[in-house]
């Protein structure tokens, strides 16, 4: 009788433990979602770092099953920036729209191609001052430009050797290139600082990069 | 046999429903003009002859209608439109009420909440031999309030030092509206 009772209790405990274990396994099981990767750049390839597993190679237009979580990724295409970026997959994620930017080498090359047209544009807009154009840089796929203008000589009769280079203000400007007609338009500055609230249309990575206090 | 009757009955019911719905839509739209109302600001409450319209598309009989739109932080839009028998697009453009600098007595918000959102104001005004940092509260009760950092310095070195000073206080100057007082941009 006692043995029977004990057996029933033990069996009940075992059943409860197994049930609890199964429940926990179900609750803790990684939730997987089908995610479609699309990209603004043709034939985009990205490498996704999956924890405790092999890296996953994904092509633009591909749909893959991923567990909910954060993944570090980087572009594999030679022309694209290799900077790693974070991809967050949530329960509701269906699409990931990739918007890669060119590598620094490609952007530098594009900058030398665009230099004359941008500088001519700057000179045509700010024709009443004497300044030097510095820190010219392109971003993303070359459609964003930032640079600085330093007014070196406000008095045309002043001796340039007497000027104090520390006492010149540096003005920051941002241009955007229209993809339709290939023209550059001034979208920010000239200002001593281009801030996020005052320039909501300029990407934050551009503003962060030209922040004069950095 | 019974299954066939159920399927036929279901199809008849669905077709009847579609027919009645289409007929009622046709009757409702008969003699009316298709009016679309794209609004420049989402979330605006649009009324036509004092009746709230919940859709950006509506069918109206030809005639004159008072169209109005309201939204917090925007001037009220009011216009009389004449609807004829041709489809019409009523463009509703809301103009935002400009933010202005408010004095302490005009400020009707929660100062502690403002301080929590812009912790830099706990450090201001801040005086340095080269510059002065201060702030203004801008906005309105409807639009909400924000902080404008004021920098006063009479030299380029001082202005640069002021921006660095904001960083040294533990804040990123690019997160704020910044105005340099008594200063004119030289590049023209």
C-alpha cells in the first residue's frame, strides 16, 4: 500500500517535473521569423554573425529564417562600406531594407570627381566673401557632401601674415545631390555648428561626422 | 445531399450580401461627387458642415460646404468649397503656429519635466572668461517646449571654446538648438 502510494507520488512528481521542463523548453525556445532582405544597392551581399553558429551569407532579395534577436552584419561587396551594423529582428519583422553606403576609397574617388562641380557651386552661392574650402567629404553613395569654409581674410588690405589662424570662424555646410538632374543643393549652413534639431533632413551620420567639437 | 444544400445556401447568402452591399453603395453614391481631402498634417480632425469626417475620401451632393480642420499646434483651417458634379480634391494645408521664446512667467509647462528632457539647463548659465552659455525656453503650451542654447562670445576662439565647453559639461552640442548672440555669419 505504502509502496503504491509512494510510486504514485513519485510518478506525479516526475510527470510534473517533465511537464515543467517541457513548458520551460517551449517558453525559452527561440522564436524564428521569416525575414526578407532587400537592398537599394544591386547584388548586395551581407555576412550575418550568428551567435554560437557559422556566419550566414545573405543576398539582397533573399528570405531566410532567423531567431528573434540582434545580429551584427557587414557588407561583403568590395565597393561597399565594411563597417559593421546592427540588425534587430523582432517577432513582427518581415522585411529588412538595406541601404548600404560606399567604402571610404570609393567615396574619396567620387570626391575627386565631384570636387570641381561642388566648389564651383559653393563659389557661386557665396560669392561675396574670401574663404578657403576645407574638410570636403562625401557620404553614403556620394549624394551627401559636407565641408567647411574658413574666412581667412575679411579685410583685403590686411597683411595675411599678421592674421591669427585661431581667430577665424569655421563655417560648416552640407550639400545634397539631386539624383534626377545631378545638381548640388545647399541644405545646411553655413553655420558654426549644424545641429540635429535645426537640420532634420540631414542624416545623423553626416552631422555626427562634422561636429566641430569632436 | 445535406452538404450540397448547405454549400448552395452559403453561396446564395454571400452573393445576396455582395449584391445588397453593392446596391446600397451605388444608391449612397448616386448623384454625389467623389471628394478627396489630402491633409498636410496627419491626425487633424476634419469637419464638413460641423460633422466630423473620419476618412480622407467622401461622397457629397453638389453644393457649398464649410470645411475645417484642427490640430494641436496648428492654426485652424477653414474654407468654403463649392462641390460641383466633377470629382474634386480639397487640399487642406495646415500651418503650424510658430514657436517663440517664452519668459519664465509665460512658461506654462512642467519645469521639472523640461529639466529631465534637457538636463544641461541645470548647469546654465555658465560663465567662462571666453564665453557665456545660457538658454531660452521656446515653444508654446500646444506645441510643447524646447531649449535653445545661447552662446555669447566676441571671438572665434571663444565660440569654439563654448561648443567644447558644452561637451565638457557632458552634453553633445549637436543635440540642441544653438544660437550665437551678437554674431553675424561672415560667409555670404
